[in-house]
C-alpha cells in the first residue's frame, strides 16, 4: 500500500495486513535497500504479522530522494508511523537501518518492545575506498559490499542494490559514516537491544562491536557461516532466531 508523506508517495510493505492482536516486526533497510530484503523471512502467521517495511524516499517503490543523515531518516520514520496502532512492536534495523533504529527508539511516541541490530553496530565507519566507489556509481559500491560482506555465493545478489538512482548509495553510506549518537542516551536507554551479526561479516568492525556491547549492555547473537546479509544467506535460521528471541 502507499501513503503520501510530505507530498511524496511512500510504499508501506504489508501494512494493509496488520492485525493489532499479533506481534508486529518492523524492518528498517540498510543502505540502498528496500522491502525486497525481507521476502525470504518466514514467521508463524497465527502469532506474527507479516514483516513490515517502509521504503525510504528514493528507495524501492517510494518517490522522492534519499536523505543525507541518519537523523533525517529517523524523523521520516516518526512521521511515517504516527498514524499506526501497534499492540506489540519490535524493530529490526539492518546495517544503516540499525543506526536509524538506535536513533529512533528514544524518539518514537509509540512503545517499542526491543531493538534488534542486524549486521550493524555503532559506530559504522565506512572505508574511503567504499565511499569513493559509491561516489562513482551505485553498482561499484554494490560490487565492494558483495565482495566483503557476502560469505555465501548468492546468484542475483547485485539486483537488490539500486542501479539507476544517482548517488543514493553514496548518500546513505555517508549518513552512516557521519552519524554520532549520544552515548549517555545509549547508556540510559530502556529499550532492550540485541545485536545479530554473522561471524564471517568483514564489514563489521569487531572493536567497535565490543565497545558498543559494553556501552549499551546489548545482547549478542552470532550467526555461523554468515556474512553481512543473513536475510539472503540464511533466512530460515534468522527467522528462527528472531521468533525464539521474541517468544522466549
């Protein structure tokens, strides 16, 4: 379904199927990605609503242009969610989406049960070589991310990244690189945080991961033989991990 936000037509994936009596899982995409990244996830339809995604402006099926900061993406999400009622909401942020979720959890007026950062950590420092690739072409940054982020060989992986939208990957990656969270807010945050990262993810800085775990008191789950994209590399296991964490 679509809604108009700030005079732009924005795509809301699976929102027409929301049952307030079920648990809602809101997934926030990583740099350049859109609703398609959750298509392989499977959850019990009796307990869970289907995975929810809002395509950011300039991403996927949404009109407009992408933003240049994590804070702008966070404010967009606040506007996009203000008219919805959730009885049982969990937020899942992948990579860039993890930073957006982290910025969002203390700003949203609606209750959040937990934040899950998948293939994500704070801070995210993007390599100059990746930023330079993204500045040249979206496809070049996709090549870099696939080379270092994907552990298992996946046919058609490059198709999930934007090709025809100028500078979209560059702006998203720069937003990650420039984001500075308030450490005191993270320390005092009341929303439980869980990190789900692949043990083969070369895009995650392990030093930053360790520091963030200490600051946030977050729980860590490490997926075996998985890189930066568990949604594609091992969606069945990721689905099982998510369901178990929520229901146990």
